[in-house]
C-alpha cells in the first residue's frame, strides 16, 4: 500500500474510541427503530427479534465512497438494518438513509454530508 491508501484507510476506519462514543451516544439502540414512533425497525428491515442484540457502528457515507470514521458519519444499526442499508433495494436504502441522516442532523446542527468524505 502506498501512503495515500494508508491515510485514507486510517481516516475511514472506525476506531475503538469512536465505536464506544457512538454506542453511548445512540444509547445502545438501533437508530432506525429509535427514530420511528413505534420504537422498532420496520418489519421489512427487522424480521428477527435477535437482531437488536447484534449492533454495528455503520458509516452513513460508506468507506468505499471515502466515508470518514468520525461520529458525524457513524450511527448504531442492528445487524439487519446495517445489511439492508448496504445491500437492500434502492427504496430500502433510501428510507434507511433518510432516517440515518435525520438522526445525524439532530445531533450535529451543522451536519453536512459533504464534510464526511475523505479528501486528499
């Protein structure tokens, strides 16, 4: 790997400190369910009860697209919502993305998704 690749990989990685901060910030709960009135992920995203016990810090802007590993770009998702956000239908990704963005905007008033991307 060259120096540029290493810098990008490091900038996009979610450190243990950021993981811990995001877990505390998001109250150890999938943000998709927490942002909905029902308090649960939609059935189309969360068919299995165990999924809320399997939580992952997820990038709003993906690592593949240069998404930084900073709290403003990271949210806690259950395994099911994370998988659906990464691999679901366009409609599912859009719906989760809108909820994800609303969550981050509620925490960071100056939130701007253009500031979440690695730049040389």
